[in-house]
């Protein structure tokens, strides 16, 4: 009996276009002989099933089903391809857990925690996970530029605390640039994290539970033409992503161990992708994504390919884990 799989995509944030691409890649690569696949668009103003001719049917949110004739289509599992809210911040996870529907992402607590950069770094610090010096601001707080610069030094990054795809990030070189960078970040979120600039090799580390075991994929080195790995570098070809990363054995072993440790400390499930910068041989954590990009050009699929796992199988593994 084929399982009914809902692939959720879209979302409420600036990342919805990337999410639609990811969701369609999942739809195109999953084995349709094994699964009945349904593309579900989740937007603030509508939750709809979109068929192959682009007809839309409203989702019944009471039980997350598709009403048809006098019955309904219910789902055995949900494949989460929503980047940002509500797919990466715990809202959809909590909803599915209340309904008892298995899903491919982590639990609602883990999603909410990892989506909040400040809280994630604070929780991991006692476990010895290193990160850049940081300064926190909430909308309405007084902005003390001298205090900020004394804490994080220049240059620094001003980031929206809860945002992905490098939306709301500015690299600041001079004190005079701080205020406008803070305003840019506030357009994405009412909380801000300001971090000291770390000079070193940047890597991205994908982790997934495979057959119940925490598995770290081949590591990707990020080399950007831009000043940092911003939206343009991520999605418009202004970066090189080299898998496997050109790092020595010590760095490789350390970052693999740290990525695995973080995944296990947080009791993660599903996909995760963490970004690190090396200072010497020590990896410093920047952030963790629990719904990483899944387009053919995205980092996690590149890593799976380097590990000899083709895309359809990668997505199938996630469903198998969720149903186990």
C-alpha cells in the first residue's frame, strides 16, 4: 500500500520562493511508485493542495486533510520543505505533533530553539561549543554604539535573530554604519544579534539520522566572491561551494565531532545543516538550519551526492526515519 506524503512548501517569510523550489525538487525526485505525493502550499492567507494542473483545493486545518467528494485524503507523513516561519520555527512541528502526523523535521522545541540564533548559542555554550563574541538588542532598546563595538569589535555582523537565507544581515566596518544596519535587521525581526567577525575558513556541515544513527555528510567549504556568504552568494552564483572541503585531518575530525555532538545534545531528528568558521583548527558555530535548502544547487544535496546518495534516496531516507 503506497503511503500518502504531503510535501509542505512556501511559508510566511522572505524565503518562500526558495522553499517552493525546494518543495518541487522533493516532489520531482521522490519515487512516485512508492509514494502518493501531494504538494501543499502553506501561506498566511491560504493552505492549499496544488495538483499537477495547478488547481488548488483548500486544506482542512482541523485534521490536515484534503476534502474530496464526500471523503478526504489523509497523510501518513509530511515532508517539510518550508524555510523560515512556520516550517522552521516550531509552529508546523507542534501542529503535526498535536495531530499525531509523522513529519520529516525535528521536534517543535528543537525547531524553535535553532531558529533563534541567540538562544541556540546560549544553550550550547555550557557544552563547550565555541561561537563569536555577541551583543543582543531588542526593538526599542537604547543603542549604545560604543558598548557594542567594545563587546564585538569591528568589523562585525548585524543580523536578524530569527531569519534565514542571509536576509537582514549587514557587515559593518565603521561605527557610523551601525544604526542603518540595525534598522535593516529590524525589518526582518524585532530581535537582533550583533556578532564579531571571525576570519577563517567557513564550512557547512550536513547531519541526518540514517537508520537511527547520527550521520555527518561530507563537509562543504564556502568560498564567496562577496564580502560574506549573503543572499547573492547563496543563490545567485557569487560563491563556490567545494565538497569535500579543503581542510586538514584535524579540522575535519574536530568539526565532524562538534556537528555530531550538537545534533545529539539537542536530540535532533531529520536534516540539519550547521555553519562553522575555523579559527586555527577550532570550529566556531555560526548557526544551525533544520530545514536546509533542498534544490539541486543547495549544499545538503551536494553533500549527499558526494556521499554517493542520490536525491530521491536522500528524501526517502528522511521519510523512512520519520515513519520508524
